[in-house]
C-alpha cells in the first residue's frame, strides 16, 4: 500500500520519522508532504533518508513542476498526522498553497486526518465546524486521545498512539471497497404534502443522514441510488439521484428503482409524511373570517410495502421518536420485518435535525442496541454500513 504522510506544524510532528518507520515495518511504502511549520519540528533531510517516495517540502522549488499532482496521484491513502487546528481550517476551506493542503485537495485517494492540539482549540466551535465539514466530504477524522498535553492542559488533544494511526489508516483502505458489487437504495429528506399550490405539510428533515449513508456507501464501492425529497444538499460523488417532492412520488420512484434491478440493501432514511390533505385545493386558499377544518388521510407505508413486494436481503429503517425510543424502534423492527433500525430522539431540545452531531441507537435483531452518542452523521453512516456488511456476509 502507498501512503502519503502529511505532517503539519505541531509538537507531535517530532514523532513523524517513527510513524513513517511503523508504516514501513507493516509493509507499506511512504512518501511525505510537510507544511512550512512542520519543518521547524522535523527535518526534511531525515524524512528523505527514510521515505520510499518523494518528500515534498516546497511548492516553489525549481524542480517541483507539477509535483503535487504526481504525488497526489501516487498513494492509496493520504494520512495527515499530526493535523493542527490551523491545518484543519486550511483543509476544510480548500486552501492549496503549501504541500499538505495541495496534495490533500488534489488526491483522489482515501483521506484520514489525526488532529493534535490544545484541548480548548480542539473544542472551539470553529474547529468542530471544520471537522464536520471535512467529515461531510467523506474525510475520516479520528478523534484525538485524552490525557496530559504538551501545553500542560488535561483533555482531548493528544495524537493517538502510532500503531493506532497505522491500524486506522490500513483499515480505511481495506474498507474502501468492502461493499463492491453491492447495490444500495437510499431514501432521504422530507416530503411535502400540499394543502394548496403554496402551502404544504412537511417536517424539519434536511436529508443529511440519508445523504451521508449514500456518500459512504458509494465511497465503499457500492452502486448507490438515492431517492431524495426536497433538499439543498449536493449529490454525493458516484451516486445516482432521483428527486421527488411528495410521498406518492417517493413511493413511485422507490418502486421503479427496485423494479429496474433488485437491491441488496434498502436504507429508508427519508422522513416521509404520514398524512396528507384529503382534498387539496387547486387554488390558493384565501384567508377568511373563521378557521379552516383540515381533513387528513394516511399516506402509503413505503418501507413496509417495499419489503413485502421486493424483499431486499438487508432492510434498514429509521425511527424518529420523542418517547419510549428503544421500545418504539424495536416494535418497528418487528412490525415491518426489518434487519436494523436506527433510532433517535427528535424532541425539540435535542437539536437532532440538520447536519450537526447526533445521538442514535442501532437496534438489531440480535444483541443489545448499540449507542452512538454525539457523533457525526458520517460516523453513524459508517457504523450502519458496517452492520450491513456483517448482515450480507452469509451471502458472500
């Protein structure tokens, strides 16, 4: 495996030569990119002596040419360790004026980042926003370890053990294609059920969870079709997308996708409206003196119908609850004959809607629910897909 090691200018950079050697001892080839600040902590000459590939320390060197493009094309994975708060900000905003950010932006390889910094810098809102942005693009950001830091503070901010870095990097590459040959259909976002041409019933879903599942499934090699309700989110790379508005349109699109080619996995992450106006007006309803009586009717249960009609081998549902979360999720699992339910608390105080961190439980047919607390939706998506991979293994 070819590893491009990106080094930024934190005190943990002194461990870089040892980390390089750990990769090599595990049988991997290593090239290096350093920020200018990193070179104050570790000598490029030392790294050139050890590295198998190039060591890029100056984008303006006479011999550099388009070295960053060639170097970015070389690896199977780019690991940035350590990644300072400054470097995280640069990577998140797409800056590209020094070797690490240039290669990070140009590479098509898997990318994994190991932050190391002062605990207060790690917990700062700006840093956490940058981490969320990177994760939203499919970059794996490994949480720093907790303990005594070089600055004297106690808390999260330590670079993980070097063997842990090697293991996590190798595991990422192994996971890159673990869903190759698997066909996944994902639903995401809300639906809109119109009262008249300008008013509708909906919910606060942004589609972030479903899009994260689609993005990570495609990154892991699956053939992914995403059926999306109204949302402003961009289509993940390599994903086929079909847009819908109403619950009826989503049912039609899901059934069409499943009829065209059988799916191995159906992930129903969409927040589909349970009810719609029984008699929507073809014209805008004018404001009158009195109130309006709104008659509602049930919409179709898309997931239950799809399971009964198409029987995909792995069937994943979502349970957005405000009380008795695990009990309701378990009941949904049994009632709809699902393989897995992702349950979360959407009470107003939780702030569960949107792209930020979330707390969920993976409710399985066997074993206790798995709690994922305060994690990114990308992390939830990967853990969910790990379960999917396990459920598919008997068929492999």
